[in-house]
DNA sequence: CTTGAACGATAACATATGTTATCAAGTTTT
DNA sequence: AAAACTTGATAACATATGTTATCGTTCAAG
């Protein structure tokens, strides 16, 4: 979480560097499960290369809630703090190179950070931004049609559409693979009209 | 936000009491718009009596995202901190008695609180809990069928089903009023089988 | 008391979306 | 190179859900 905000809060760089040595580098193949639904998150994950997804399971077929790419970090922060079982699973989509920081060090880092002068303000801003992010995802999900959401993806995050297999996209949009195909062919027809 | 945590952090009571005088009591009829989509949230709202809903508009018909009742407080916290336009609207469902604390005082209160010894820890916990809450709402929305969500409501928040007109429930579940009726009649048939 | 909203049920029909099956092309494994 | 798997498109059919319209009830405003 905190590492996302290095640009914004340069004071954090020192901490980041200090905990670098405790990160474990790991190369993992595609479809490696990194966190299973129901387990407690045990580490912070930073992606050097590759791509992951967060998803949840429903009667065998799963729903993707978020994609992650190079230079992004992730952790179920609320699972750390509340020590609750994770409601989502995390796995690699492509073969990936990851850096993992065990929970122990994350908590230790937070403890150190909490003595930084403006830590409270930072936390406020961070959580406000994260909330805004989730809120927007949620709003888009309940307000927009799958077709609109797909066009949004194309426009705002073309990287996802290019790199990620279609069935993950479908599960992210909340439709079946068949229906996503229909959406694509419909859009293609629309465009060819000139 | 912070007032939700009085039991958990009794140190907050003093602040709460201190800012009581700045709250404006207000009696409003049903269907009063308190915050319009696109505007910036200007106050913290505490409900003494009545019931509100947060919703967002989509081509004329709206989608309810949350209900609020007596003794609950609400504010678009991220709108305060980020100073961004709200993505949701808030209105009363029943005639209500509210206490409003203007944004100015909320920020002032946060400023004071940030000098509390464990403020950072409190913020961490609060935001972790809120995130968990939104996450669960989101997960339930994408994982469960409308029928399951309705049964969940019945079980976990019967108050909502009893007090809130059905079309708001329908818009909360993400279905039309007609379909909610169908769900109810189907469940009723199921139950009468003895 | 009467009138008109607001609320909720239901039917009939239209549309959106899921499911299953099949085919084809591309990749990986053996 | 052959086999197995992954990915994606498409058709046919089934189901879920939306839309519109109608009706009865309740409840508040005149």
C-alpha cells in the first residue's frame, strides 16, 4: 500500500530502501495461486514482471475483480490490520517475477512509519484515495452495461485488453465469455460503417 | 466517520462533545436531496430520526447503494479529503431529524484529532474496516444473485425490508421492481410448502 | 369524504444473457 | 511431428430479467 505513494511522500523512500533486503524475489509460472480465499494475507507483493489478478469464487466459476501489472504492489491491507480471512484470491496470469515482503516486516514498517510526523495525514489521504478508487469501480459496475464497461476498458486500460485472456476480461466485466464475444462482434460491426 | 468509533475509542468522546454545539439540527421532509451527485460534500450528517439513502443516477432511474438509519452518521469522507465531486447523491426516504456538522468543523476536528497519541492507528483501523465493509458489499453484489441478496437482507437487515419502500430495495439489489415482486412471490411459494 | 399519489402484485411480451456444443487457430508438451 | 491444451468465435436453445400496462390497496392532501 504505502509503496504506491513514494512520489507523493518522498519521506517514505528511506523506509522502502530499508526494507528492500527483506523482500524475497520469486519467479512463478502462470496460474500460480498466491493467496487463497479464506486464508489470511501473509505478505505484500510487488510485481517486477508479469501480471496478476484478484478474483473470487462462486460455484466453481470465478469473478475477477482487479488486474495488476508491472511496478504495482498489492496486499490485502485490511486483512493485515483486521486480521480477517481474505474474501478474494490472487493468482498470476502470466509467468511473473515478484518481490514478496512478509507480513511481519510490513507491520514493523507500519509501526516505524507511525512515528513519522505526518503519518496520520498520509494515512488519511491514502485511504481516501483507495476508497475513491473502489467506489468508482463499484459505481461503474452497477451503473454501466457490460458493453460500456468494455469500451471503458479499451479506452482507459487498453493494456488489459491486449495482454489478458478474454475469459478473465469477461469475468471482470461480469458476463460470460460468449457474451463478451457478442459484444466485441457487435462493436466491430458498428465501426465498419464507413 | 469518526463518530462511528466512539465505543471503540472512548478518547473521542471529548471531541464529539466539543463539536456538538456546532451541529445544526434540521427537520426535513421525505425525499429531500442532501447531497447531489457532482457537488462536493459540505457536511457530516448524523441521523437522529428517519432514514436516508445514497444513490447514483443512470439515465433517469437511480441505483441505491446504501441505506442509513437512526444513530448513524455519514459523509463522503473521501470527498472531504480529496476535495473531489461526489459520485453519489444522498436523500431522505422518510421525514427525518438530522444533525449537520459543516465541513469546516469536521476538518478542524480531524486536525485536533491528529494530535491524539494513537490517531494514526485509529485511522488505520477505521479505514481498514471501512474498506472491508465496501469490499463485502461489492463482493456480495458481483457474487450473489438478486434472490440471494434479498434473502441476505431479510436475514441480516430486516429493518431495511420493513421500513424501506420496495422500489428502493429493488434498486439496491440491482433489479426492477417487477422482478423483486417475482422474487418475493417465489420465496413465498417456497415457504408455504408445509 | 373524495381524490390522487404512492405502493405493490401480476400478466404479456421483449430483450439480454447464460449454457452447451462445435469448430478453428495457435501454443505448449510430449 | 503428434497430442493436448488454451483461446476465441459462433449457433441454437434456455433462462433471467426488463418494460409496459393494468389493477387493487393504502394513505395523505384537499
